[in-house]
């Protein structure tokens, strides 16, 4: 029987990978992909706790997270297309009109 | 056997995650993300949630990832010389600090809690998707409706954002739209 902490450890490592991706990558699309990695890490956590505590609530939350991720991907990619059309850039450090 | 499968799925997911954030070419990154999502579906099967594994494969790997690949090919990005942030060493150091803190907190946690009613025997009596459906449409019906409205808003927002803007040298279309 695999302990719950093993799943939580995998989830923590994946979450940190996604956070690193958000912090260090310059491409906006890869930043969105890293956000997906972080959402998936949270999903593993929810499903593991739902399995080990004999409850259905975690799986429902994971299902809703998948739906939210789909909406986030659609709107984020639409924003990327708009920015690319105006500025021909997808690097997050070149998109700085709102900065000052 | 469980440990072998768990080790395989966990190792491949972590390696694919690291590849996703570190590969240079964006298409390779999205293929690594695909590997990550498929192996995560395997982890869900190990956790007795087959319905969620199928949803993961269909929605994540089938729809969201295709959307990413579609936008990547629409924009046809060049592979860049410098794909990481300028101060990435600093960021990695800060991230490792947060990770160590997270591990310390996790090691202190008892991982306990109140047990629910959905034991594996109860789920096996009906089946898994049936049990999820009953829970979703009784206890979580409000959340379900809210997610529906959210998805409608996301669809409308994406269409409005990505629509080709009307040409300024053709004022008739905007005036007819206003009047």
C-alpha cells in the first residue's frame, strides 16, 4: 500500500516545477503551460486525499479544477493572440506597457 | 506491483514536468506536457478514480493541449536564443527556498482527517462515474451551475478577444452597429 505522503511529495515537486516555470521562462505560452502543471499538482493532492479519506469531495473539486483550467487556457491564449497581433512579441518581459 | 507502477508514473511525470519548463523549443515543451498529463491520468487510476483519469485524458490531453499546439502553430514562433529569464538563478534560488519550507511543513503534517462515507466498497456497489454523478448533482449542484456560467463567460471572452478588429477605414459597420 502506497502511503499518502508519497503522492503529496510528487505533488509538491510538480508544483515547484510549475512555479519555477512561471518564474524563469520568458515565453508567455510556456508560462501558461507551467500554470497547467501547478493545477495538475493540486489535482493529484485532492484526488489522493479523497482516496485515503474515503470521500468524494476531492474528486469533485479536481473535476471543477479541470473545467476552470480549460476556461483559463482559452482566455489566456486569446490574450496571447491579441498581444502578438499588436506587438509581435510573446516574451513576458517585452510586454510592459502597463508597467509605469 | 503498486509500487512499481507508482514509481514509473511519478518518475515520468516529474521528469516530463522538468522538461516542460526547461526545453528550448515550445512545441517540444507542449509534447512534454502531454507526457506529463497522460502519466498523471495513470496516477489517478492508481488512486481508484477512473472517471477522473478519463476526463483528464479527454479534456486535458485532448482539448486543452490541442488548443496550445494550435496557437503555437498559428503564431509560428522562432526558437529563441535566450529562453530563460535574465535573473533566473535568483528565481531558482527563491523557488528552492519555498520548496524546502513546503517540505518542512509537509513532514510535520499528520495527514489525517475525518473519514467520509464513500469507502471503496460503497463505490464498487454502484460504480465510480455513477457515484461521482450522484455527488455532483446533489451536493455540488450550485458549483456545477457556476462552472457552467464560467465556461460561457470564458467562451464569450475568448471570441471577443481573438476576433479580428474592424478596419478603421470602413466606418459604416461600426455606425450601423451602434444605431
